[in-house]
C-alpha cells in the first residue's frame, strides 16, 4: 500500500541582515524580510556617491545582498594654480578624504612653503593656499 509522497519543504534562501558598510550611513529593510528577492534601501554616508544618495540592494539566490553600492566621491586631479609650483598626491588617491601636498612658487607664502589640501565631500579640493 503506497500513500501520498512525503511533503517536501524548500525554505527560501535567507541572506540575513544586510552588512553594515563603512560607506553607508543606514540600511533599512523595505519589507522587513531577509529572504530571496527581499530588498533593502541603502543611504550613503557623507562623501560617498553624493551624501544622502539612496539605492536598493536585494537578496540573491546565492545568499548575498547585491545592488547599489556607495562609492567615494572623486575630486579628480588637484587643480594647477599659478601660485603653486607643484602639487603631489599623498598616496595617489583622488577620492574623498585623499590629501595632496602643495609647494608654493617663489614669491608666494615664502618660496618653497608647503601645505596640504584634501578632497571634500562636495568633490572639490580645499585647504592650504599659496598667497
């Protein structure tokens, strides 16, 4: 005598809570769930993808959250100013919180004076100015 086949339970993949990343200020589950196809809204920290930028991530079949990523604002290369003889990136980066050393031209702030500028959250280099 054969009866009905046993019930098989296939629970959905659970991604767990979205990871806390240093680039995001806040991550909120959109519907409260952490299983496959659930979504969450990410809010970026100041200096990343325009402070306050938001986007969505979703729980994937492999158990990982993927989607929107907060990326550091890029200031590009520091501007070449007529008052500075040389500007050198400290560490080579041009993104938020990167720094560069400025060397003044002869006749400005005591020739050879140096100072630092840094990449700001608004995408501009600010700091030391040769005068």
